[in-house]
């Protein structure tokens, strides 16, 4: 009985520490009294929780409030650099990496032109490059939460296996294959899921459910359920919604998937030129290129209309093509969606444009580690 009592006390202390930390993390700075009032615990409990968090290096005393008299209240803040996380995005032709602090600020980033191959030589080169990047950072191994790798593939629930990756042709490859060459704890995440997580993190205007669509070389997209609760419909595959059963063959084996009409790759193939030239022509009024672009936007509008028949919510548009498109393109897309929608009481479709574009997968991968850390503090 006595032992249970001791354990319970430790658990209560841990819960209080977590509540103090979470409040301080959200508020950025606060006094003891502000914390005590906000989370409804006593001042001595807040003081002891803060002492424990300071001892762990997670919180600092960062000054005093201006006061007209009496004792000045001390200000406490979270140490953004108490932990860092590394996010990596694997693409067919290159790898991108980023290091972020506990607030998701970018500390450093890099990329490497390295074509994906499901071969030991590739994993070895990748591991060496990641290890070098991390070792060059001015942070200790103890600060590093690990390396989360975002890739174009679905991951098993236990995080150990890539269960489907037709793009990278690495179905069945395990997390341990990566871990073998990387000196830090490795985890894997589906790129679209990571990107959606980053979109939610870096903006405060997602107040309800939303759909994220990434206009990347390969199309991607997923549901975001709930505003900032970080709940995602795992492994969303909207790119394989059929737009035309007699359409072009998709890499998944079906015909006429959204991927074959709305991916940047499909657009580039039809355009027969690089995007800077193509969009210069589109925005300059070239009739062939404008026609192709409008046809692309029509297909994207059809996909969005299909999704709206299940859930009418805001759409976050992100991905690689954002580099080239402007607000008038988004307005045309919105008009097409509204024309297609038979339920006029749905109102005008709401688009939110990504602020992080194609950096979203690597940032989201790193943020996944940060979220896990905060949740388990
Ligand atoms: Zn498909």
C-alpha cells in the first residue's frame, strides 16, 4: 500500500510538471502566479514543477516583469533549444533535410542530389550525409530527438515497415534498413501526412476540419480532422480517386486516377517544357499553354468537388506548383469548383494557400518528433 502511495505521488508530480510545461510552452512566457491561475494549482506546486523543469534544462528563468512596487515577478520561459529534431524528405531524385527547435523554427537545412535506389549503397550514402549534417550542428546528441524520414509511401501502424511505395519501388523495406546507417533514432512517416501536420503547425487559421492537397510532382492529399488536435486521417490517398475510368494508366495500376490529371508530372508531360517557361506562357496569354492549364485546373476542381461531397470544409493548397501559380489561378480554380457544385448552399469553396510550400514534408517529419516529445514530457 505504502509503495502505491509513493508511486502515486510521483505520478501526480509528473502530471503537474507536464501541465506547467504545456502551459508555458503555449504561452512562451509566464510568471508563477499566471501559471498557477491558468492551470488551477497552488503556487508551491508550480514552484516545485518549475524547479524540476529547470533542472532538466527545459525551462529557464528569463527576467522579471516591470513592476511599480513590491517584489518583481520572475518570468519563466521554455528553452526552445532544449531539444532539436531532424526532418528528412526522400524524393526520387533528391534528399532534403532540416533541423528545427522545439518551436518549429528552422535551425539549418540542406539538400543532396541523390537518386533513390533500394540498394545498400544508397542507404549508406544517405546515412553518411545525414550523420554529417547532424554532427555539424552546434547541439549535443542528448538534445537531438532523432531523425524522422518522410517518404512517398505508406507506413505500417507500428512504424516498422513501408507497406506500399510504388513510386520509390521500396515496398517491404523496414525502418531498420535506414537505422543501420544513421547514428540517431530513426522513424518513418508518409510524406503527405507529415506535410499536413506541418500545415496545421505553422498556421492558426485552421479552425475546423480541412483537406490538404499537395500539388507536387506526384499529387498528394489527406484529411485533417479537428483544428489543432493533430489528428489526421492516416495515409490519405486522394491522388488515387478515379476521375475517369477510361483515363491514362496510373502508377498504382488503375486508370484515370487524379494523379494522372492533377500531378505536376502529368502537367509537365502534356506541356512538354519546364515549368518556368510553361507558366510564363500561361500568364502571358499563350493559347495552347493557357488551354492546358485550364484543363488541369478543371480536373483539380472535379477532384475537389468529389471530396466536398463527403466533407465540405476548407482546402489547404500546398506543394511544388505553388512556386509558379498566383492568386488569379486560385480564383479560377475556385470558380470552377463553384460551377461544379450542385449544392449552392455549400457556399463558396474556401482555399488557404500554404506558406511553406514543398518544405512541408521535411518540416512535418521533424515536427512529428517535437509533438511526440511534448506529448510525453
Ligand atoms: Zn492511381
